[in-house]
């Protein structure tokens, strides 16, 4: 299995913090960055063989400098998607397809948004993926209607098969929200280029499984802990304060 971390956004909602620093490289626990904490989770997975971080041309050097100063248990490579502006960005699905094509990937793939802080191990999610042998999405119940309108929302059957999927619905059918950690079988990877060639929206990463679920069976796995999306200055301050009071990142929270 390989991992693709999506880190090609410009995080304009966090300006001026992210004007010259990519969001995944913001310090979140002392001098440790959002990306450092994510890699702790990935490096603990026995089946993980390589981590690919896809970013844009504007921030490529920043990630290269970060990588030069970091020791890692796994090979890590930074992929430049060649874009340099918000207007010209490939979008999350476009970046996944770019990495698959450029690297000729033929492995099971874990796809993660580079701006999430995970309060739980990913080992249980991967065990579920290997048990059901299907593409998987990570979900959790969401109480806030506003939040549900900003994520993917799914309906599930009794065995957690996805029976409906809607990205950013105005009227959510359930309270089960989808979050940006996806597990794809190697046989699914060629479908990214098909999705885009059919005119699929390249932006949010959940647009692809929304399209995919009517073509292949997808299973949902309920999160075992907290997920923090560092999307606003307020959210950034909140998670920094939380982690400052919680130095033990090996445990779930």
C-alpha cells in the first residue's frame, strides 16, 4: 500500500498564516507540523511502503526543505503538480489522477487530505479494508447541519455498504458525514482518469467516491476518534491549544 497526501491547496481562509507557508507545514504541537503528526500515523502502518505528497509549484520548495530536515521510517517523495495559482489548480481529484498517472501506481492506495489532524490510529481502518476487500470511505456521525452541508453525506445499509452519496447536500438525508481518508483497491485507480474524462468535478476529493459508488461497491468505516480540519484561524487556534495540553500523541483522543 502507498499513501497520497493532498497538499496542493492555497488555504486562503487562513491568510496571512498561509500566504507563504503551506497549511500542512503550519506548526501544530510545538515545532511539529500538521504533516508531521499525519506521518506519525502513516509510519505506524506495517503495510505502508511509500508516502507521496502532492503539492503545487508555489509551495514545492517549502515541502522539499521540510523533507530534507526530517528523518522517516518510510520513503517520502514530494510531487509537484505544476500549478501556481488558485485559478489554475488541478483540484483534489485532479491531483490524485496526476500522481497515479505520473507514478504509474499499481498499489492499494490510502488518500488523505494534508490539513487534517487525526486523533486515532489508522490500523483499524486498514484491517477493515483488508477484511471486506472493497474500496472504503471513513465516516462519522455529525450533529451540525452546517457541517453536514460542507461534507459528503451517505446512506448505508446494514453492512455499511454505501447506498447513496451526496457531496455538500443542501438537505442531508442522514447525519453520516464523509471525511477525507479514502482507501482504494489498486483495480480502482484507472477509474480516476475515466471519471475526469467524463467531465467529473475535479475539486473536492469526495466527488470521486460519490460517482464511484454507483459503479462499484463501497464500504464505510466509522471513525474511532476525533478528526480536526484546520480550515480557519479559529480551528487552528483550537487544535493547537488542545495539543498543547495533550503531549501523548500515541494514544487516541
